[in-house]
């Protein structure tokens, strides 16, 4: 790749990053001016999705695989910032194996949906607790687990967020399992098949 091509790619990446930041700022401005709870919920969701895409864009280089472990670190920092002042601990344990770009964006959205559910519903009244994220890669695919120590709630299993996660997992031919009980938190495991013999 020539120096000129590398410069143009870097310039494009910078423009994309600026675009995501601007869009998130616009959503934030709109969010502050909306009083309706349902509108606030939808705008907050949109803000989370823009953040997820923007963070992943920083880890995406060309057409090659994505360093998803690095993305998870970025996402954890994002949620730590969102939880600033709350007694919540967020831990990430991830293998360094890359993820095909066909799976990176859906899995990034899945992660943000699961984190949003845990942060916004798992710890009412700013309760103390922890959220653990684990990402592993094996020959047959990848596994993402998000587990919280919160109150546990059946509505998390049937809510809009997990319905979206379930739809994305099904689209990629994967499997989602949920464990929850009152007072025992919520654990969600997502398994996605990845064809190791086909580079992306």
C-alpha cells in the first residue's frame, strides 16, 4: 500500500470517527430536550448503538479480521464512564483471537444490548454489584458471556433488548442461553459459529 493510500484511509477513518461523535452529540442534545419516558428510552438506545459502532470502527482496519478483545476493552471503558459514581465493577476477560468482520458488528451490538440491560435494569437504586464479560474463541466459533450480580429479573429475559439479541444470534446461526433468578443476577451466553477455513 502506498503512502498516499494509507494517508487517504487514515483521513477517511478520522472523518468516520468524527461523524459518529457528532451523531452521538446530536442524539444527546435531543435526549436532554425530551420528557416522554418512552422517547427517552429509544433515544438512549440509539445513543448506545452509535457508541458501539463508533468504538468498533476504531478497531476495524481494512477488510481483515477485527481485534475483538481490544474492542471489548474499549466498550468496558465506555460503560465504566456511563456508570461513573455508581458502585459497579466491570471486568473483561477475552482471548486475543480475531473475529471475522462479518461477525464483529453484530457481536458489538449484542454486547451493548446486554451491557445496557445489566447497567440499567440489574441494579435498581444504584445498588452495588459487578458485571463480568468473557469472550473466547475456539475452532468451531466464538462465545460471549455477560453476567451480572444484580437483582435478577424475568423482564430482562423477555425485554426488547434481549429480543434484538436473540434475533441477531439466530441470523448468524448461533445459540443464546439465559440464566436468571431473583437475587441471583442475570447471565447471558451467546455462541456463534465461525468458519475458520474461510478468511474474511
